[in-house]
C-alpha cells in the first residue's frame, strides 16, 4: 500500500502539470495557427511587435502590410508575426454603414 501512495503523488503532480501548463499552451498554439490561416487581404491587423497595418498581399509564409492611409509605405512580415486581427473587411464595411445611419438619425432629430 505504501508503494501505491508513493506512486500516486508523482502521477497527480504530472496530471496537474499537464492541465495547468501543457494543455493551455497547446490551445493557444492552435488558435494562433488558425488565425494565421484565416488572415486575408484587407484585414486590419496588429503584429507581435505592436505595429498596426492593413494586409495588402499574402504569400505562403509572408504578408505585406501598409501602415499609412495612402498605402505608400509597405512592410513585409512573416505570417507568424501576426498577434491579432483587429477587423476583417466586411466588419469595416458594417461599421461604416452604421456610422452613416446614425448621422442621418441625428440630423432628423
């Protein structure tokens, strides 16, 4: 019985280690890979270095970003440097549509 108790503690420790450290890291890695596959031309993104830009071209391993309104400054980044997608092209259109609708409602009141 004492041998079973001696083995039980390390097994419980390994189970807790897996649940608290390894599993969440695997989940974050899968979410990152999914986001890198999902990025599309026209998306507003933020890189891991904090640079905000709009995707103007995609390759298998790289993405070209424009960082100014005129689109004159183009920077090339690895796709893995994507930290988050701020807005996707159709979300931007929806926001612009709602902004113009609220402006007309204020004019009528």
